[in-house]
């Protein structure tokens, strides 16, 4: 059966539209949701090569007045890919469905109170995360929730609240390191920015009493032997597992470049190298770099035999 025929035969017929972006199951098949957003929502798995429908299933919220009633926004839908199941997400709840037939796997829905944008897998459990991509106000409250992935049972006594949403994460010896971001709002600039903390997954608590505030918008974030290396559009540093920033680096905006093991930055006519493994910073130049012209360099190129600094007016090899 082709997709068009399957849609026309399904309840709701040609009233159905695509509800959200589809996901790939990893086996050259896609899963997507169609419907009228209220009564006739359906899930499909379709072969990418042939367009044949592998299965069609009723969506978890179809014709269920108890699920539709609390929704402030019935137009919000999201599918999230997982290794064992996929996740059907609405504005205030989430459930897991099977790749085999599209049926709901979790016995109960998990009420979230906000949009879930990412699912982190932790052994037999999952951490449900509100993400920064869904945040449009610094007063938006997101959450982390630990859920048993087999039955959909919440395991923490209460969800971990975050102001804003999560953008990135890394596993560390201290726990799950997470970056949370608030949008830049003209009326509340003091709340905007990026924040780092570590989650003790077993206890459902933050490891640090206060989030570590990071200057600028996150570009890179990785676990290193001394803690967490991060770079933003303004600075770069390494935060140890106790929340201390280990390096003396300006936060007013530095030209920077990096690879998997080292980072470099230029500031005030000096060029520095950071070893990510040892958290050691060293100045490369012996005397101040005399960069000609009326502008500072705005581009950096790392080569085997040195570093090139550029601007529209000049170029310097270091």
C-alpha cells in the first residue's frame, strides 16, 4: 500500500496533514505523524526506498479527551528518535512508542509541564530535557526528569528545575555536566547567558549549589581530564569539577581557534595556547605582536609551521 492510499483510508482521510518533522529509524525507514491535530492523529512508518507503508498506528492522543483537555497548544507535536523506542511529544506530556508497530510502550504518559526537546539515555533510564531551542523568555522554566524507559515511571522524587533550557551535555566523573541557556532579552539582560552545572543522576540533585555562569553564547563544550572545556563567542576556559574556572582569560571578546586537544586565542597583541588536557596556558610570542593597520585581526589560521592572523588590511605570521 502506498502512503497516499493509506492516508485516504485512515480515519480523518484527506483532512490529515504532517504534524511535525519525521524521524529516521536507522533502517532506511521514516516514522512520522499526520492528523487534524485533535481527533484523527496517526503514526506511520514508511520505507524510504519504495514509499510503502510498513505500519500505521493510532497516535497516543487520538480521540482521548483526557489527553487533549489539558493542552494549551494542540498544534505542538514533536517526534524524538531513541535507540529502542521513539518518543511522541506534546506541549505538556511525552510517551514512548515502539518502532515495531507504533503502539504506546509506556503504561502511563509522563506529564512534563513544558516542551521536551531532548532525551538522554542513561542505562535503562532516560532523562527528559527541556531545551534552549524552545525557550523564548528568560522566565521560562524547564525541567530534567529521570524516567524508566520500559514503563515510563518517574524515578526522582521531584523534577530538577532549570531557568531556560538545556543546550548541551557531557558525562563526567562528577555526574552529567549540562549547559543551560537563557535567551537575550532587552528588558532582562542580567538573566541572559549560559550556565553550567553537574547532575547527580542517582540522587536527582545538582552537584554545585550555584550554577557556573559562562560569558557569551556556547560554541563548544567537552569533557577533559581537569573538568569541562568550553568556548563561547566571547571567551574560553576550563571549569573544574568543583565549578572553578582554572584559566585567566579575558571575557570581553577574544579571537580564538581550537582543535580536539588545544585552543588558541589572541588578545591585546599577544597570542596564547591552551592545552586542554593539562589546563595550562602559555604565551606563544616573545614580544608583543605588531599587527599593522587600523584594525585588530578577526581571523586566525592554524598551520603546522605556525599561526596566521588576518584582517581586511593586514596579515601576520606567528
